């Protein structure tokens, strides 16, 4: 196994993990966005989820 191949496996796992995380966050954000009203705690959660989703998206883009 070459060094390049050895690095590719963890990168693929990282990318897969990030894609899964982004999808989970997107689903939760969509669920909260679909509600007519949110409690202050839910509003805070939604704000945090959007930040995490953006972080995951940025991380995915940096993976290539």
C-alpha cells in the first residue's frame, strides 16, 4: 500500500462522516424551520445547528 493510498482511506472516512453529519443537521434544521413557532430554547438550538451545518459544509469543501 502506498502512502497516498493509506491517506486516502481516512480521508474517505472523514468525508463520509462529514456528509452524514451534514445530512443529520440539515434534517433537524428543516424540522425546526417547518414549525410555526419555536421556544427560546428551540431558537437557540436552531441557531447552533445552522452554525454546525455550515462548519460541516466548509469541512467537506476543504476535503475536496
